């Protein structure tokens, strides 16, 4: 019946800056872009990373949500990395520092970074 998570949806503060971050820093590709002529939405952009998809909705006058990492609801997406140390060496060249430093959890490692909108992204090495 249910196969997989099809996509994660974000409403960015700055669409182009968000696209640049996810494509140029994290390696996503633009799958499609659709301009909208009417209604509260200006554009929909689909980004892919492997078989994972993200939908960016460029909305007119979208209000900010007060950041609170412990509120009820979705908290973050997580990207699996091959090597945490090499990942952060690379991210430093892009000016990206951890928002939560890497820690070892048994046989895995975990860290967090922020996207241009302040959304947390967990990085996980299994």
C-alpha cells in the first residue's frame, strides 16, 4: 500500500538562496520548476538527491515561524553521509559550520547544520 516518503516540503524565505544551498552545497539537482500565475504561490521547485525529493514552495507574504526545536511537529530532515569528518571538511570550504557539533553515538555519528532559512538538517554516519 504505502511505498516510501515521496517528498519533503519547505517554504523558503529566499527561494534562489535555498536552491543554491541545496544544489551547490548538498548536491541536490533541480527536477522541475513551475511558475504560478494566481493565488498565494509564486513558484514550485522540486529538488532531488538520489531517490529523495524536496518540494520548495515560493509563497507570497509567508510569515516566519518562531524557531523552537522542541515544538510539536516536524523537526528536521536527515541526510546520510559516508564520512562525517570528510563531510565537515567539505562543508567548511562552503562556509557551513555545524549548529550541533558531531558526536559519536555507539557505532554512528550525528551532527546538525542549518539551511539558509534556519531549518535544521541532521547529518548521520551509520
